[in-house]
């Protein structure tokens, strides 16, 4: 569904207001990988999203717990609404290594990965900088990942 362009002075129709949204809703992202699947265990994985016209805003936060297992391969997270074609940059990524405090933060780029899921790169874009169980750090209890951004819905 797309929001048609408005001409100056055109009244807003009731059907148009349904596309505007304006509040954040919760959703449960799926965490997967290209290898052995991670298991959340007692960690937390939350997602929030909002829609304004045909633009989707999202936030995802992962916090590893003591029973979280990290699998192998590139990590991917589901999005609340399918992404429009021709889009690959979807926002920002931020990882926090709890074991080294404030010195252990890495920033990166969220991108459209395999199957329309969300992935991340930390550093130069390429296979060696993709978010995995060992990059940008070896994940452990209380480590955190934040993904946020916006994109055009399909």
C-alpha cells in the first residue's frame, strides 16, 4: 500500500489517515544466522516499529543472557514489514561488549540481508565485517546489539 502524493490544498481523506500511523508498536524479531542457529535462552530480544505513510521506522535490541548460545555465521533479524525493492541500506547498528565497558562499543551499518532480513556490517562493508558470533566481538553474557533505522515498505 502506498501513500499517493498530495497536491497543495488537497483535503486529507479518512483513508489517508490510516496510512499515517504515529505510534510505536511492539513486535518480536526473529534472530537467525547463516550457520548454526543462535538460541536466545534467557536473553532478551525486543522490536518496536512505527509507520508514517509508506515509511517504516524500526528499533531492535538484543541483550545476551547467561543461557544464550550464539551459533555461527552471519546474524540476521526479521523486520516488521517487507522492504521495498532496490533498497539495501536500512540504518545503524551499535554493539556493546559488556566485558570492557565503554571501550567496547562498535558502530556499524544495518543492511538488507538474505531473504529480506536485517543484517549489519561493522567496519568496511564485506564478508569479513558482517555481524557474526565472533564479530565485532566474541559475544558473551550481557553484550548488547541495537539496530535502528527506516525504509520504504514493499
